[in-house]
């Protein structure tokens, strides 16, 4: 059976170019870039080139790039750095959103326990965070605004440039978790007014365990890992040269191909949305147009998302019920609850995140498989039967 991988928001397949770029550094070019001998200096040169390439893709300067172990670490370091700076100025308030990734939300929780106060803005029903609401939430003692570039579950693309302008006008640091955006959208830290940004290689066909914290020149960072003086003292530990080189190659390729890939994905995404909208009592989650070209997310009343996933897997379809991080837990997605889906409905969610290899035939196969499976699951659901018998009201129209 052919396997259709539609879980690219969880992770992507590495590109051939990224693998080929890495191979020499896993094999013969293994030296430590801190070593003074020529082999070490060759590794240092690869590191320098990778930093330049990553910076160029973001519209940043090489010295503003810190290599990390991934998006989570970069988010943690960005927020904890802004908090440490705020603390020194007596500013202990942070504005963020209810739909952030747990790398952000859990870091904010930790700061709350240390006495910070956090305002989590609710999104509109379409998942958009209005810049006016960010503006209204900023106080005299606000040290940081953190709003993600694009949501990993419902694919909503946030008005980052407008929020960046608000933060700049109010003199507040702006962090954006851009893990779902970099390589897929035209991210430019200077034009977007971003001071701190997190990205992750494995979300754009690079290796897992590699990411970047962009920190605008002049924004002081605290280090999460103490040790050697790597990354200008901001991230100790011998650099993961193969992964860093692979990440830079993947990012350059993703930025080069972005427009072409998006032009291919957009009609496929819309075909999926149209097809799945025909399922009775279904609802698209997130905005219809302000969304990633790869993202489709639906709620189907009367079913369990987990059962749907397992049955789709048997039909060769790899999908997700939301975020890879919350799957396995019984709580419905915090993102779906934040956009106002009731618990019962939030449990019946499906996220498809398509990639370059997805075809029109795949879309039609997925639409048919989801439609059949939802109908089957409703057929064996006592709750659905009660709704049909009029003993309980339907929730979705
Ligand atoms: C995947 C993801 C992360 C975490 O990145 P890792 O590299 O896996 O640590 C953070 N934020 C968002 C929005 C993500 O999608």
C-alpha cells in the first residue's frame, strides 16, 4: 500500500541536498571547530558559512545567529533572556497568546512561578491575534511580547509585521516562534520588526536536533547551558557541525523553492478543504485564507480524533489530531479550545499537513478515506445515535 505522509507540521523528510551537505561532516570532516589545527579550522569555516547562509535567509547579520538544539531550546532561551532583562529594569509582565506551542507556554508558566505576570491573549474565532489587542495588553512594566508566526495546529498566519510595529512603537521586545513559518513564508526579521526568533531545521527538510535563535544585535542573551565559549558564550557545547551544515543547506533550498512549492500546495490544500467541508457537521479550524499553504485542520462532530487517526493509518494515511506533543494525552488541544471549540468537538479533530510530494490523487484518496471513516465511526457512536434520534442537540451546524 502506498503511504501518504500528511504530517509535515510534526516533522519533514530530509531533503537530498541537506543529506549530501551533511555527509562529509559525519565522515571525514569530523574535527572540532574550536581546534586550532587545519582540520579544526575547516570545520570552523563550515560553521561560519552556515551562519552566513542562515542569516541571509532571515535578513539578519551572522553575529545575530545562535545555533541551538532546536525550536524548543530557542524559544526557552529567547523568553528567559527577555525576562532576565526585564527583571533588571523592574519589568515583570509578559504578553503572549493562548495558542502558543508548549515550548513557549511552559516557559511562561515557569516565569509566573518566579513572580512574573503573564497575559495570554485569546485569538479571534479564526485563530488570528489582533494587533490592537496586543497594543491594549502592553503595560508600563511589559518586558516582552511573544506571538508565534504561524500556528502549528490550525496553520493560522499571524499579523506579525503589524504586531512588530506595535512593539517597536511601545519599546517592548518582540519574540516570535517562527518554527512553522521559516522556510515556508517570506520571514524577514528586520522588516517584520522581530527582536528574537526561533526556528527549527526539521520543519523545513533539515535534520532533527538543530535550530536557531535569532537575537537582534544589542539584545543580551542568558545561556541555558554553561560550559565552553561556543556561540559567543551564549550556548556552550561542541557545535553539531553536521546538523548545522544540513540545516543551512535545507534552509537555502527551502527559501529558493518556497514560492514554487507554495503555488503547488495551495490548490491541493483548498481541494482538501472543499472536499472535507462536504462532510456533514464538520468545521474548518483556523482562517480560510490567512493560513499556511500546507495546513488543513477540521473538527468532525461525534467522533474521536484518535480513532480516526488509527483507521486512517490503516488506509496508509499519516495524519495528526493536532500537535505531536499533546497526542497521547486525553486533553483536547488548547488551541482548539482557545478558538472556541467545545470539548466534545475539539476531541474530533484532524490535522493534515501536506508536503511537496502530495498530489491531486492523494487529495482525492484522503477526502474519500476521511469521509468513509468519519461515517463509520459515527455509525458506532452512541452519542451520534442520540443526536440523530433527537435526544441530544447537535453542536456543529
Ligand atoms: C515543532 C515546533 C516547536 C519545537 O521545535 P523542536 O525543534 O522540535 O524543538 C516549537 N514551536 C512550534 C510552533 C513548532 O511547530
